[in-house]
């Protein structure tokens, strides 16, 4: 697949044996998609790493980690970097059930559809972010508010009790 970003087209041609998907762990949509990817049968192993995390920075010290929060970023084991629609296509390409779809999305006609899907997801994320910033809730959980996310447990509140006057969190 030749879906790497323009800056990475010069990367040596090598078989892709493993992909690292950098995702926004604070985004409910991204966390849902991360869980979905983990459950799929993988032809190419996917490592899912929170964007901007110490692990991401250790693995990819030269990567622009701020940009990884703006759009999905996938890094192949030979150093190829995929962003935006190309990143989604390469993720689908790694999955057994979705590889044929990835080949269709890699065509010029399919690329238009893939771009539209990424734009829709981006707008949805912006809406979630706007609701969090405005304090409107909408099911947005934030780490700074005491929430943690685990793939098996989902979102769990681990912060201080809601009441400092002796009541329990269950009250």
C-alpha cells in the first residue's frame, strides 16, 4: 500500500510486520475504536499506544507528538508514518476481515469515501471536545476529573469522593 504521507514516501520499501496505532486515550470515540481494533483478528499485529504518552515518546522520539492528538497516526515497523485517512486504511488493511475493504479504500474512488469518514469522525470529536470545554457533560469523562479508562472495565471513577463532609461516593 502506498498510502504514507508525502513526507514519508521516501521511506525504504519494506514489508510491514507490525503497526503502532497512536490514539487519544481521553477521547471516548478513540477509546471505543481502540477496543474494537483489539477485538478484531489481525493479519498484522497492532500495538495500540496512547498518543503523547511516555511509551509513545520513547518509541518515536522524532515524531511530532502534538500532531498525533489532531488525527490518528500509525507508525509501521520500518518507519513509515500514516496519518488521517491513510492511517485508517492501513488499520483496516491489518485486519483479516477488513483487508479487502482497505484495498477498495486505497483506490482513488475509495479515498474520497475514506476522507469523508475521517472528516465525520473529526467533527464528532470536535463536538465532544466542545461539550467538555463548555461543561455540558454529554458523557465526556476526563482524567483530570478523576476518571480512568481500561479496555476491560471501561470508564471508572477513581478520584476523591464527591462530598468532603463525610458522605461516601455511593451517597
